């Protein structure tokens, strides 16, 4: 009997941006709210199993009918207890990921250029999805 393989393909309908800075998540969310004239709101921490540990990922969301902006901490919120665990281990150099579902209101390039003007941001760059093996961690 012939075996059939089921291949799963992820539908990624947003652009991801990596942000490196020393700010706490709430402070970065506040700065982005001011800069972009939005209202990022703290969501419940996302729970992710990593090996034998449960890690908590802090995230903020601003949603409109046409799109959304999501600020996600890449390092586990409970890293003091579980060690340095990351949402996307391949992107350890980034403290935060900023997901942008583009619409008439949100243009990724414009948003990146505005964020670059913040003195508190050390580095910001778009992320190429082909580099990410654990991209399913972004879909929550």
C-alpha cells in the first residue's frame, strides 16, 4: 500500500520585524503607542512548552478590523526560573518581535522607519521567514 505524506504549510499573513533594545516590554509598548499613535494592550502571557519547561511569552496587541500590530517578547517572561529560553531560538539576537499585518492603516516600511528614530532602539530589521525553523511559535 502506498503511503501518503501530509505536509503542513503555514499561512503567514504578517511581516515580522526584529527589535533589539534594553527596554522592558511595557516601556517599549508605551513608546510605540506614543510614536505610532496606537494603543497596544497587554494580552495574557502565551504559554509554550519547550522540552520539559513551560515558558511564558509576554505580548501586546493593537487590532483594527483590517489589520493588527503585535509586540512579542522573544525571551521568556519567566526566564529567571527556566533559564534563557526564546520564542524563536534562531533569533536570539532580538529582544522583541513586532508583527505587522499590513492594511491601509499599517505599512511595514513606514513603521520600521519611524521606530528607527527612537534612541532606545539599538537595532531593528525585517525578518526573513526562510531563516526561521520554529515559525509556528509565532502563530498564537
